C-alpha cells in the first residue's frame, strides 16, 4: 500500500497524478484537516504533525509514504526519514520538482512559489543548489553558469483555491501581484511549490507567458517514482496491488469529501480518524 498525506485535501492533486500513472497499486490517503494550514506554522510544530501522520500510515501497513505537502516536505522530511530509517520508505515532493526544473531551465532563472513556510524554509533554494551541477551546469557548455532563484510566498492562494474561487477576479488580481516579482526577474522556469497550485496552473501559464516552463511539484513527484522503483525494486515489490483506495481525514468528513473530490477530479468517500 502507498500512503500519501497532506495537511488537508490539497495532497489529492498529488494522489491524482499517482492514480493516473500507477493505478495498479493500493493507496491510502490521509488529510490532516484538523491541523490545516501547515503553511503558516512553525517548523517544530510541522515536524510533530508529520511524525504523527507517518506513524498513522505506517501502522496501517503503508510500505511507501509520500509527503505530498510541500510545507511538510520542506520542513520535516529529513526529520522523519531519520526517525524511520527506511522502514517505511518516506519520500517528498521537493527533490523531484527541483530536478525537473533544472532539466527544464534554459537560462538557469528559476522561480518558486509556495506557502510562507515553504519559502521561508529555504528548502527549494537548498535543493536546487545541491543538484545544480548535476542537471544544469552539466548541460550548459559554460560550466561556470550558475542558476538564479527567485522565490515568492503566496499565503492567500491556498485559501482562495479551497473556496473554489479559481476564476474569480480577486484571485486573478492576487496572482498577478504574486507573480510580478517573478516576471520582473525574467524567470524561464517556475515551480508550483504547493499542493493547491495545479488548480491555478492554466491561469499561471497564461500570466507568465509561453516562454516560461510552469511545472508542478505534484506531477514531478509522481513522474520521478518510476525511476525510483527501477533503482529500488525491493520497495516496489512490497507494494500491494488490488485497486484499494482509502481516504482518511482528521476533521470534517463532509468538507473533505466535497473539496477532496474537486482536487482529485473524482468522487471520494472519506472516513474520520483520530491520530
Ligand atoms: N499543502 C500545503 C503545501 O503544499 C498547502 C496548504 C497548507 O498550508 O496546509 O504547502
């Protein structure tokens, strides 16, 4: 069973990509709605919540756990990986998104948008720098060329997406304001570093223009799993595959089902759990 968790229903954009690409596995989703949003919480608190979530999914038998939340991946992934030491395997969404951006960028001008927690953690910057020479400098003949990263926190976007105001004028105005510094920095690649932003992707592409590659961490994470399985066949071998889909939430089931169905793109039936 593959376990996927997020601060709420946003991580269902990640699950959607997994279901599209790898429908044969069993999945268990946990939305920690009771503690949402993670994006404005302290690192210490997010660490604690992430351990709780992993613990819950591990006890339910998940052999692979995906931290779908960007804020949680940024703040707490290493922390839980150190605690669980590969049992179960825990992966995040940040590294695949960075690798994808470095493969895609032409001029090394990369933008990142996310919650305040994700941006303030500096995790995207750190990971982009870490993989810079592997993907960008190596494909760029002039090896001295460095990437330039521009980040902007967009704390109001997630709540507006949750309210279903994807096409509202106010959301467009906000988006334009948040994207302005990235346009001024002439980025050529933009990472959507939040579970909610794939729902705004069309509008963001329109505003940034065709010359900018816009990629979501949700899709990058799912795309990268295939090669991860090739490198780690032992992990893949352990995953059950009977088409099971289980959806848990730590709070309001009705809201979880209503919003979750929108994020996943198909109807879900949730169950409330204490963790
Ligand atoms: N899931 C969060 C993320 O991807 C956004 C919502 C929240 O702040 O909890 O960063």
